[in-house]
């Protein structure tokens, strides 16, 4: 049950892009809204006044502000995210690097460190998805899975968000195949069984779920093509945490989807 939606802000228009979907989510869930930021001591007053102005502009009764002094932005956000009834809705400052896609250091740190799902508004999100009516009306929730995603991490989140937003749940997996061709499920027994089993378990949780196997040489590209043409209102995807030279990477698929997806992405941490 979501009782509070937290929006991390830093004074930039990019970060403020998360406010409209966060507001829509809070209104849908009957939750309160918290606008927060981190600032050094000498900037606390200015940051607080800025947040108060943004809160006043929303015209909501259940909106609060908080400035966390002398803390990194990621640490402050992760502290708020520990509450099981809180969801963080944040913008990812996407930019292309040499052969890579970056989400911004704060977003990456939060997604690496959070034990709770985080709703990410990527740089490619369609502004129409931010409006309440367009985001939820007759929409589809697409849960992208692979062999490493534990059902115990996926089913509760998918069931809760599909029910909360009134979305139709679809469970999909991309397997190697010719671009643009949907593989025959009979030819991909292991993948089909896993996807079908997860969809059936969602049905047991009270949500009627459909399932689909997708083909394509590139997992992220095939998934993005599917959610674009579905169209999807929300994508649920897990992180692939792995140890790197100096950091833990999110995984190329999750990062690419968040960066290029036209709708918000709910990122679920690996157990």
C-alpha cells in the first residue's frame, strides 16, 4: 500500500519533470506527496523556500517539503525509500556517453542502493504520459522478465501497481530470434513456461495477466519496440546488479530501457 510519494528535486527543470507523474500517482493512491532535496547548511533556507513555492503551485492539501542538510542526495533519497509504504518517483538525467548511456549519478546510486521499487521518469518520457487521464486510461503494464528475475520480487509489485493504476498486466520476455519476428512459444519451451507460470501466478493474485515471447537480436531494442507500439503506460523491469571495477552496474538492458522508454519505468531491485 502506497501512502507517500517522494519526489527528489535539485532546483533543475530536469528533476521537476517527475512532479506531474508523482502527483498523478499520489492522487490515484490517496497518498501524500513529499518534495525533498539535500543541501549544505548555507543553502538550506534557499532550498526550503524553493520547495515551498513548488508545493504551493501544486495546490494540494497533502503535500510537504523537506530539506536534508549536509547529506548527499542519494543518501537522503535512500533514507526516505526505506519506508515500505513510500515510493520514490524521480527523474533520470539521461545523456549519451562514448558507447554508453548514463542516467545521472544520483539516479544510478538510488537504483543501485534501494531495496524498494523506484519509479523513474527517463529523459524520453512522453509528456502525455504525465497527465493523469492519458497515463492510466485503458493502459497496459508490461513486466519484462528474464531467467534471473525472482517471481517473489516481481509478482507483488506487478499485482499492486496494476491494481492501483487500473492497468492490464502483460508479462514478456525477449529471446534471441530474427528481428521483428515473434518466436513460436512451442519452440522456446523453457522461456514460455517461465513467462506463462508468472502470468498464471499473477492471476492467482487477482490480476488477469497475459504473456508474450518476443524475438530480436537486441533485448532492449525489442522490448522498447513492443512497449512503444502496445502502447504501454508503465514498464516494470529488474536491475542486473554486478560488480564492476569501481561500481555496481545496473545492467545494460534496464539502463537502456529507462533512458529511451516513452513511459515511466518501475525499477525493481534484485533480491
